[in-house]
């Protein structure tokens, strides 16, 4: 049986990124109709898997000058693969994708995972003229690319409001990719030996330092508690701040990396924790979105403490799966934690609503429709 070649491409996302690999590629492979090629970041050569090949086009620090050549490497790979469908997950690959589409005739999907322009304005990674120019450049690339894009995937419901000119996108939230877990009610009878977790991308606006300082403030009352901080730290300056905040802290295990880390390591950290911390800053680029870590926490039966947010509270209160607090209020951190520990979580077992499988059929229908046209 001839398999249809498909490309899923990024620059900074690891080859085994949760969305590209675990959600998209695994779903496509189950149909046995497609030959999947994942293009992205990797420090090492990934071995091929059944119907899945991996192609690295970038392996340096995010600010390395060689990143400017990623588009050219991507363009070359497209001509080698000759795909029928290309799913691009970052704006910087759109120009190369559009040029290759004109020459090869494939269908093009833009998987909009971030509002890049809003992120640049809010996320404190740039300032001054550099930030203004970057916002203008991203906006120009995305707007000029729009006529050549056959379909859009939206990772967040709020993008329906933030990108009103994009018609008929498919909403595919970052829900947990795995199977339904057998989740039992969770209670913390003694409150001893509590294991907390901060994981994923570790940046300033994700409130990682606030989460660390909050944990330190409750150590006086729960001296046997531990905190694991594990993830990708894209900004070198912030990495140093995290090192300083966790130095000489026997109760804190810091495993930060300047490069993306395997998702399997994140899942292992979940398995070894009791409580997940979600201390995100409530800014316009974050507060309307649903963190993938919230879906993961619920699907894996791990209660979470999250920065107060009405929409997040609506999601978590159903089971219940966690409690809202203010991580910046260190004066009352003991009382907030005590209140959290008194409750029972997951009286109602989560179902498919927090799993990728609930949206998988929509994704496969779009892919089938687009590949039939070319």
C-alpha cells in the first residue's frame, strides 16, 4: 500500500515534541495511510520508527546565528521528501514552505500554537526597538502567508477571537495524548513528605521563580516536602536566576536545560510527584489560554495548585482537580496550602474531555481531506 508523505515541521521544538510526535504523528500512524516526517530541533540523530522519520534542521542555542539557515535546510528537506501535506508549526518556516508549495504543489497547514506577536509584547524576552521590529516582522510574515495557507489548526480557543480574519480553523487543544488513567480520589491525610513539581518550559512569565519562593515559604511548616523543577530554560539569564534560587536548597531538585528535554522525562516527573504547581503570570498572552500542564495534571490524576484564573477554576472544579491560590502572597502561603490539603480531589474521574482522543477524529478528517485534493 502506497503511503502518503506528510511533513510536520518546526525549528525550536524537539523532534519528539508532545504535539507533533505524540498527538499528530501517533494519530496519523494508526491509520497506516501516511509516511510521517517530523522536522525540528535535535542534538542527536533520532532512529526511524514505524512510518515515522526524523529530520533535524537545528541543533544550537536558540540565539545562534545558524538559526537563520533553518529555512533553507527545511526547503531542501521538502524537495527530498516531496510531501503531499506540510504542517508548519512556526512562522519562521512559512516563507520557505510557501516557496516550496509553489514548486511542489502540496497542501499547507499552519498549526498556530502561539500568538507570536502578543507573546513578544508580553513575555519579557525582548525590549525596545528589537521587540518592535520583531513584532512587525512576525505580523508581516503571518499576514502575507495567509492567502497561501490551505487550513489552520488552533491550539487555543482564544485564538478564535484573537485571529478573527482566519476563517474555519480547526480547534485542537493540547490535551493529554495518552489513554484514560484509572484515577482514584486523592486526599492528603498527613501532609507529610509532599512532593511538588514545576515542569515544562521554564520562563519568567510562567512564574517559576514565584513557585520556587512559594515552596520555600511553606518549608518551615512542611520540612519534609520536596520540589522538583525540571524543564527547558530558553533564556540564559533566567537560567542563572533559577540556579541562584535553588542553590543550597536540599529540598529542591533543579534539572534545567538550555535545550528542549525529552517529554518522557516530564512524564516520569509527573509519576513521581503529588502536587503540580502552575504559578503562571496572569497576563494577556497567558490568562485566556489553557496550559497543557493543566490537561496533563487532570488526566494523570495529579492535583494542582494554580494561579487564580476564572476559566482554569471552571475546568478544575468539575472533578475537582485543584485549587486556585496567589503564589505571590507568601504571608498566607501556609493557610492556603492547609486549605488545599483538607480537600479531596478527583471524586469524579476525568474522561475523554481532557484527552487528545476527543479531538483526534477532527484532525484526521482535515488531513484526509487535504491530501485527497493534491
